[in-house]
C-alpha cells in the first residue's frame, strides 16, 4: 500500500467585505489551515477554519504520526494523531489541526481509488438540503433584505438563518425588528431560523422564544451558552421551537453529554472542529442513538460528501463567509440547486483543488 511521502501545510487569512458581527463577537477576516498529504503521485486536500497556530501544531507534532504511514489506513493515522496531542489537549486548535489532516487523508484515499469521497464512504442520499446563513447583526436592513432575497429568490433555498442576541442580548427589540423584517422578506413558505450565539440569559431566552414563536421561527440556535447544558435543556422544554447547539464540540464525549442532558432537538457538529471526517460520522451515530438528527455547522464544502453518507443528517449550513472564502481559494466549489447541495461525482475525493496562485496572496504561515 502507498506510504505518505509528504505533508504540506499552510495557513491563509482572507478579509471579509467589512467588519461582521453576531450577538457576542465581531471579526474582519477568516483564517483557514490547509493540509496536503501526498502518496503515489496523488495529493490530498483538507482544511479547517482554524487559527494559524493549528498549522504550526501539524508541522511540529502531528506530521511525525502521518509521514510514512499507509495512505489507506486513515482510521489508524487518525488515532495516532489524537494520541500525539495528549499533552496539549484534545480540543481547540489541536482538534482543528487533526481535522485538516484527517479530511485531507480521506480525500487522498479517494483520489488514489479515483472515486468521490461519498462513494468511498457509501452514500445514503444524492444531495443534502441547506439553509442560507449569515444575517449578521452588523448588516443594515437593506443588506439583510438583499442577502435573504438572494438565498430564497436567486438560489431557491427554503430555509434561512439570521443572527440575534445583539450586543449580548441587550437589544431584544432590535432582534425582534430584524426577525420580523426577515419574515416579511421571505414570506410564509420559507423556514426562518435565529442564532443568538449564546447571547441571552436563560429566562430572557424563554421570553424571546415566545416572541419568536409568533414569527413562526423554527430553529433557535444557542439561545444560551452551549456549555450551559442545564439552562439549554430548560429553554428547550419551554418552547415549541427546535433548540440546537453543538458547533463547539470537539469530541464524542461533548456530544454525548449534550444529548444525555436533553439539551437539543438537533445536534450540530462542525467537521473542521471535531477532528474531521473520522469523528464527524461518529457524531451522527451518537445523535441517532438519542433519536436526534445532526446538522453540519458552516464549512459546507467539507461537510457535503460525509453528509450524503450519514442517514440522520437534517441539513447543512450554507454560510455566507465560507462560500466567499472557499470560492476565493479553491476550484470545484458547488452551488445549491433548488436548495440542495449535490457532490460533483465527476471529481475524485472531496472535489476541491487549491488555486495556488490566488491563495498565495493570502498566505500567512508557515
């Protein structure tokens, strides 16, 4: 079997169009760490929305567990990568570093077999539904209208999400104004989601949920901080809206605890945070064991193939920032058709190739 002969790692920082905000954070750029392992003349591609520190961690710690290994033994290499970061902690930057390499190794294996990743994993559906996501609190009303109209009218997406919990929940009436505006723009046939990014207090979240119910909101993401499982479960019990969380989960223990607490109606998981394809598909199994579905958080190009191979996936987040970044750095990015994202079965692996010349402009490390 072919050994892995090299592992190229790089990090890129792509500015946003302007400063963007949700309920609890503002940002002006997005950083992505890219891993490219090679074997038998083929090169895999994986990436993670991670700090540049994850790139250095791959080079300094993880690479030794990858180089020289059989390119087909992805689960074994994944286990060794996890063991290698024991003294640094499994979560955070380490987990995101593992994710970039793990995704790249699955991509490499599929390329060596000359098949799409979904074919290697085993498909259960042809495509996965998406929801349009952005709706930042920093957008003007006109910008919000344009974005919502683009998703629903221009792209035919049947679900959209906006940010609420503005300024750590201190502007609830503004949250309701924006949510009412969104409902008017999208009409009654499109599902409306809101995401507070943990900006509300528990009882405040319950009060807001009752107001959102009047606007037929179907998805209330992180009404309170997602580590506060008790309050999250209490909010869930007091609203008819689906309460969701999980994007900050890095390992199976986190997701199991969230399910055991009865904290969510749908479990979110981010493949670029929870250590890649190898762990993300297992998160789906954890959710299934509790009778729940799973939704892919952001990074739509990374989730696409695995999502089509996991039976209890509800949908994927089609995140505006990541759409822009992925089209800037990579060839092969696909566009939803009728609100559904379909893998390109004519391209092996995850279907992406880095635009080397374009990407070089944004390189920050190593």
